[in-house]
């Protein structure tokens, strides 16, 4: 072999030892028990983490039962993130019992101040999962809460992977800035709604944090989803409640009870808004930012008619 051929071989070997540009060097594997936690881990972890969503986007959080494959995926993770505040109560222990020693479940919402479900009329408790006096687990509907969660996840990743601490700090700072911009955008949308009309009538008692942060009155109404079949008396009370507070719009769930909605619309002339995303992101709106924008555009259009 001539000198020129030897040089070519050396060059090829050197190139083979160099990582390809854009190659993902994963440092941590994160399993997310709630899709919003998965999105948050991706925003903060960037190219340094691989995120596995244990809960598929098309399934509901309240009635999910993890399969053996889901539990196996969780057991491979360095970190497991849960939303917390009892949201994953029905299956968190199944995941915990299948984790190897040393792997913990971190409930992100645990460090965030809680709101209790507060209602003076039992008729307006939407379901057994949201009874009076219990914790409202939907803390992420406050953007400020999500900023707190961003800092928490930043510190969790940095502790587990200290070599990339600066990277996680940079990622978190950039995401917090985007959330601040999102918060400013939301305030502009809310400002378009007269204060007297800032009432959020929903089927799902899930927006207490949103209402507190942006000055809405939460009005959960019985019978707006398919899991409930209100009696004529209960439906009559709902209609009277809508009239009493001059509610402009009602926002059903995705699986709305069409019969109840038709009766309510006919008796009150109220606008029926598009469904709000109560329990998290969806296939159509897979990131937290997209979910927030969709919800507030829906609220603005439902209450004011503005598109």
C-alpha cells in the first residue's frame, strides 16, 4: 500500500471517530406519567434527555390502568415525573412498585401551592374525582405554576446529570421566557373580555388555578358530559344558575352530553363554546403552549364571539 492510500485510511478512521453533526447524545431517560410533564421534560432536557410518555395522549388520566409494557418502560427510566396532587392516584403505586431500587417518582406539583375545590352547592360538583374540599390537581392551568415547575425540573435533571447542569439551566431559562411571553399574550386576550363577563361555566371542575390567575369566576355545571345524566330538577337548577349570573357561554368537555346542551341552549339562549382542554395536552395540541393558546382562544370566542 502506497503512502497516499495509508493517509486516506487514517483520514477515514479519524472521521469515523467523530460524532455526526446533530447526533443526539442522551444523558438521561425520563418517564412521564402525565403528558404535560413529558412536554416539560423535553423543553428543559432538550437533546440531553429521552422522554417516554407512559400515558398515551388519547387516553384520560383519571381512569388509566398501566399495562405490563408501560410498567416495563417506566422501570428503564432514570427519573419518573408525575404531575402529583393525587392526579395519578389510581396507578402511581403500580408504577412505584415496579421501579428498580434508587429510582424515584418525583411529583412535580407537590411543591406548588394547592387550591382546594370550593363549592357551596353540591349540585355543582362535577364528579367523584373532584369533590368539595379535595385538592384541585390541575395546577398547570396557571402559567406561573408552570414556571415554578420548570425550575424544579431543571434542578432535578441537573442533580441527576451534573455534567450538563449549565445546559439544563440554559434550556430552562429560555422556556421560562417563552412562558412569560405566553402569560403576556393571555392577559391581552383576557383584557378583551369585560370584567362582568369573566365567568367560566364548564362541565369539568378543573380551572380553579386559571380562574384565580386571570380573574374569572368558576362555574361548574352538572350534566354537561356523558358520564352524568341530570334529573329534570337538576337541569332546571343549572338553567336558573346560568340566568342568575348572566353567563355568556358554556364550555363542554370533548365528550359532551348533547341532550343537556340542547336543553340549556334552548332555555337560556346561551352560546355553547368549543370544548376546553381540562386534563392536559392532546394529539391536536401536544405541547403546553399550544394547549394554553387553544383554551384562551376558545374562551374569548365563546364569551365574546370574537375569533
